[in-house]
């Protein structure tokens, strides 16, 4: 079951901005993560590709940060050629009425939420870009 109900599909920018749970949210590691309209700007920068219904999962952002399945840390290369240290939070949900999982991830840089994505599939992607860098959580026991 989902930790919060999904939101509606939105069709205008003002509603998209209003639906975001903006504010400071504590993550699983005790870090304070700033959630601002940057994630909306991320979606609007590529409307055709990113304004695809992922806003329905906005109400889950606090839960994704606080109780993720995995947290990865790695480097992100910007278009400028500069690198930032990125933390990626990943959660997989089974949405009622659907047969496939919904994978949701959020990316943070300098404790600022900068990207948000949702994907579906019976088998979420493994390796590659989704899981890259160093696994911070859950900690693997040696």
C-alpha cells in the first residue's frame, strides 16, 4: 500500500507548483532536504518528456526521503562539464489496481531536491544509471 494517496493529474503550471510538498524534510540519514520549485522547473524544462503524470506522486516525496528502499551517492556531470555529488533515493511501490511496480526516485545535490522521476514495469531497471555510485542505504553487511 502507498503511504499517502496519489495526487491528481495536473494540466497547468500553477497547479503543478501548488501540488509540490515544498519545505524542509528530514531524510533517512538525518539530513535536512530542501524541496522547492526546482523540481517543477526540472519537469517544465522538458514538458513533453517529463510532464507525464509524475506529479501524481508528489505527495510521496516526504516518504521517499524518510523511508527509501535504497540511497545511492555518486557524481553527476552537468552540461557545463562540472561535477556535483548527487544523492539518489529510490522506492518501489505496488499501486492498487496496477500489475506493475511504480519505481520512484528523487535526486538531491547539496541537500536540495533537483530531480524527480517515476517509471513502471514488472521488473524495474537494474544497474546502469538507476543504481550507480556507492550504496549508502540499506547498508550491506560484510
